């Protein structure tokens, strides 16, 4: 029951945090920035609108938003949040969930190609390439986690006495994991330095250009799915930072959301202080994260017998 | 066993019948299909008792007084019979509308005849219980499939592809026969039973020879060269059989030899695993670089053979390190992937054949927008694409998950096993990502968007005998994804007679697969709920239609769409120098540029390497021996006599 409430809260508050990122960026730039609740206003506006569909597109174009939205909700159902367990969990669910995100991506890409637009094809190609490289990092992280506590589910990773955290055994290795996962977070959620959600030139975009033709409620579903995905990755890292054994209940939840906010602030600060990479540097950037975790994975042979 | 022979007899009738009926074009095709289907159904029915009982049925017959032909169906044979009997009748049915030139009636009859022979010989290959039987069946299989490949023999391209296939098939067979010869020299008997008595070094040599021989049939990198040539040349339903079923005979051979050798050294598993990872990654990278839709699918077979071998390699390592869970899940995942691949790969080849029949082109960059013009082909191809990318809730994911599970259980050891298991996990993840990238390319460029040529714009849906098998296979992909339990049980049953695999704690796989099924259903339920929610959102909303947003450009043409080449370019470039990209660009030199050309192609390093380091030197040496071939028949007879005399000296 607790976990369902926690899941519902997460669904409701996820659009708040991208507002935090924007506030941070505005603060660094010395501006006032849009209100914190801006994303909610946008969502409400989009849900109330109708849509225009390209005459080139087919049913795939309409499936893109639904599949990616379903995938992101599915993932949130399996990850423990705010000191409560996950709604569902089983041994091996991590593999399933990263693949579920894969099917969300498959349909987003297919929807982009369905519009017959050269720009969207370009974005689709980049998304397909970069996310494949990021997958290598993610699965190496799973290898490290398996070595650390022998489990294959988010619930066992992040909840209960055996939870993996910086304060626990093997915590030193987690520093590498946290850095690498933060890099993957920026990649997978199309943030600076890989992609710029605020850019105005279609040629340089990745995620934003893939959804150029979506409008109205479809666009709202895509935006929400993106918020949930970002929320998932931030939660992932937050759990690694949080000590596992704390007083239960409300305090745990509050602490979780505090650290989570810090994560989003970190994303905002990264975006304000970094320029985006040239496209051909992005693979190098992602492979850096892979090298970090693969090194950590090899170190587990010494740390964990 | 008797019922299996009845099924074989029926299948043989199905092969002879079209030869007699070739004047009645439609009747011939319908008759052949009907008899083949009946034969396959009888064959499938024989498998049920085999999979339930413990004792494998056996049969043996003395041939030419000295050679014994013997057959046995154990659980592994029974498992490999499932894809044979399942896919072949569907491919035969598909052929009804695919081969529709009445004037080629005789040729089509011969095609059906060789089809039956191929089917028959594949059944015999997996049932063979002695080297002689195996060799005989293996040769019939290679030869009948060769004749199926060269169906369109008027085309030069087809003839050279057929020749390449022939060379590879026979060179591979030579390695296998060499392995048999080596076994005979040690054991002195024409039987599979005493192979485990071989000394350890001999086992290693036998296994290496078998790996090369079977690897060239299965398409392990770098022995895969014939695949991307033979598949585009063959008719599509033949490609479906060859890629979906026949190349699995190579996998069967490797597994069978592994079982017969009964050696648990780590080196076997490590070799297979590394071969699997190399084939898997490079197969999919080349698939990305190729834009001939059937050639691309052929490279995907190399990739999937890689995944199957990763599973088998992990299983073998599990046997060696004494980890029953790793062994059982590795082998089971590998076997299930054999079945899954036969389903989605034949589905995809049939889809490609439908596109080819209606547009007369295999180049993806000349297609586009076919999803609207060929709705059933488009939808089933999409399902096949998602399945082959290993994404839930479809079947490819289930087998990949089992392999992942085995790999994760390999992580508990240290040293080389740990490194290999980690690399297996990472390569599976990368293969999955690249496969998804490649199939978004195919689906996106071929079936979505706007048609890039007039031929693509004129395409219409194919006949029902072509769509029906595709729909059936697509449904099967989803069924295995959502109700995986019986199929996973089937894969585990296939392992029953392998003594090396120790039993695992009962219930592990049932619980795990139950959870996978739950996740698939949960996702489908969520998807259904959100689809309804989206419908509700659009009630009473204004929905318009307009051209695609051209980012301010007002004169878009279909030629401006992203092509498959540009889509895959950055990914393929990333994998240099394992992939050779050759670009020919005439350049712009004058102030008023004239016509320029730009051509880029991705070359296979295995092909280049084999040409440079094997074929070229070989031809150089053999050129010096040209004088032996002079055309005087009496001297040729003298050669024969001389050879016999020399051989007699040795006896």
C-alpha cells in the first residue's frame, strides 16, 4: 500500500523537478526564469489541445507516445522510492526493465522516421547510436551490483538490509558508478553536454527533433514520459547516495526527495557550466563512462571475494 | 520411430508428386504444399512421445553390408525437429503465390522436389546416430540447398553466389569428415558411442575441425561469407528455410559433438563464447552497413548465431565450472533462441520476399511508405523486427533473458570466467541495442515515411498464401513472449538427455519464467490502458492533417528523407577498423559543377581477408599445376590407374 502511494506521489511530482533545473539555470544566468510549476501549465495546455498529423505518417506515429509513456510508467512501478519498496519486483526485473525502455525507444524512433522528415531521421539515428553505447555502461553497472549483493532486481538493490549504498561495503567502487551513471543520465535524457533541450536549431537536436511533429495530448504524453525517465535515473543515483539504514517512514521519504532535488540541481549546474559537445565527441564521452564502470567491475574481483 | 518414417515417406511423396504433376500448375503447387504439410504434421506428432518418455527410440539398418545406417531421436534431436517441422510447411505455403510464373512450371516442380529433399535430409541430420548416416544426410542437405539457391540460374549473380555456397558447404563438410576420420582412426568403429574414449588432444582436434565445419554452415564469423551472397540470390521462402532452419544444423552439430566428446575442459566453452561474441557484434554491425534488405537479414543471421553460441558457450563454461544453473540456463536459452530465431527470421525473410515481389528491388533506399500500401506485410514485419531486436513482450527477449541469467550466474567466479561472463553481458547489451537500431532502420526506411521511387509507390499487398504464414509466425512471436512457460519447458526438455548438465533445483525456471510472463502481460495491460486513455483525451478534439513540418523549408521532396545509408553511417564508422568503408567520390572541381557521383559501400573484412590471404596465394600456387589439366582423356585414365596402384601399395 505504502509503495503504491509512493508511486502515485512520484507520478504527480515528477514534472516539478525539471522546473527546478530551469530555475537553477536561470539563477546561474542571473535571470528570474519560468515559474517552478511551468511544466504543469504546459502539460495542461497540451492536454486541452487537439492535434495535427502529418499526411506522411501512419499508425506507428500515434503508437510512439503511448509505448514510450507505458514503458516509463512500467519502470517506475519496479523501482523503490522514498523509503518504500517497489510496487512489483522479482529476481531479474532489472534486465526486463532496461529492455522495456528499449521498446519505448524503438517506437519513438520509428515514429520519428514515420514523418518522412530528414531532420527527424537525423535525430533518430543519433538516439539509436548513443543509447546503444549507454546500454553497455548500464549493463556493466548491473554486473557490479550483482557482484556486490548478488541480486538482479531494483527492490533488492535499493531497499532492505542488503541495499547498495555509498556507506555500505564496496562503497568506494560506487563513486565510479555514480559518476558513470550521471553521465548516462545526461545522455539518456538528452541533457547538455549530449543534447540541448533548449536549442533552437533542429540540425543539432536529438530528442527534441524526433518529436517535432507531435502535438497536443500526444506531445504531452511524450513530455511526461521524458519526465518519468529523468525521475527514474535521478532516483537510481539518489539511492546510491543515500545510506540504507535510516529511521523508517516519513523522514526517509523527505530525505529521499531532498537528495533527489540535489540531483536535479546538479543537472542544472552541469547544464549552466558546460557547453554541449560536438556530435562526434559524444561516443567518446559515453565510452568514458563505460571505461569507468568496467574498471570498477574488474576491481570487484579484489574487493568482493 | 515408425511414425517418423511414415512422415518421411509422405514428405518424399510430396517431393516426387510435383515432378509428375508439373503440367497442372496450380494443382502441382497445392498438392506439394498439402502433402508436405501432412508430412510435417505427422512429424510433429511423433515428437510428443519422445519429449515425454525417457528412452530415446532408435533404429538401425545395414547398408552395403559394411556400413550401418542408424537413427536415434533423443531429446536434443527432438527439439531441433520442432523448427524443421514448424517452419517448412509455412515456407511451402508461402511459395504458392511467390512462385507464380506459369511458364516456369517445370523449374518450380524441381524446386519443390529439392525443397522436400532438403526437409528430409535435415530431419535425418538431427536423427543420425552414426558418422555414415550423418555424412550422407549432411551431403544431401548441402546439395539440395545448393540447387534451391540457384533457382534463378540465368542470373550471373545467382550462379556465383551458388558457387560460393557450394565451396563453403563442401569445404565445411571436408572438415567434418576429417573429424570423423580421426575418430575412426582412434576407435576403429563406425559409431558415435565410443567417441568419448578419445585421448584429450584428439578431442581438441576433433572439436576444432567440427567447429570449422559446422561453423561454416552456421555462419560463424569469419566463416559466414556465403550467407550474405546466397540468401539474396535464393527465392525468399528458401532463404527463410535456409536462414531459419538449415543453418541451425550447424549449431546442432556443434552441440552434438560437444555432447559426444563428453569433455568438460574450459577451452571448449571459452572458444564457443568468444566466437559467439565476435559473430554477434560484427554480424549486426555489417547488417547496419548493408542496404540490400535480404543481405542485411543474412547478416542478422550471423548475429543471431552469435547469440545462440554465447548461450551455448556460457552453458559449456557452466558445465566446466560446476555451476548447474549457469549450464542449464545457458543451454536452454541457446536452444530457445534457435526456435525463436527460426520463427522471426523466416517471418522477416517472407516479409522481405513480399516487398521484393511487389517492388522488384531489394535496396532499402529505393523503398518507403510500404506500411500503408502493404498493411499486413508491414505489421507482421514490425512484429518480427521488435522480436529480433530482443525486446519484450515478444519471443526474442525470453531467450535472451535466459542467456543473460546464465551470464550473471557466471559472475560469481573469478579470473577469466568472470571477465568472459562480463563481456558476454556487455556484448548482449550492445548487440541488442544495435539490432534495435538496425531494425528501426529497416522498418523506418522501408515501411514508413514516403515512397522513394515510383515502384514503391505502386506496391500492393501480396496474395493470401504469403500473408497467412507471416500472420501465423507473427502471432507465434507474441504468444511465446506472453505465454513463455510451455516453450521454456520445451527448451529444458531438449536438454534432458544431456548427461553433462546436472539437474537444477526444480522450480527455479518455472518461477522465473512466470515472472517474465507477468512482466510482459503487465506491460501489455499498461499499453492497452494508456491507448484507451489517449483515445479519451482525443474525444471532441480537433484533429487536423497537414504536411510534415519541414523546419521552415517549403519545398520538400521525398528524396530529402533520411536514407538507410545516412541513418547507419555514424554507427558503422564507429566500428572501424573492423569494418571497411570504401567511398568513391568524383568531387567538384569546376566553377560550374557538372555531374558528380558519390558511392559508398561497406566491405566485409572477412571477405577481404579470405581473398587476400587464402584464395589469392592458393590460386598462385595452383596456377603452376595447370599443366596437369591438359584435356587428354587417355592421360586422365592413366592418373586414375596410377592413383589406385599407389593406394594398393599402402594396404
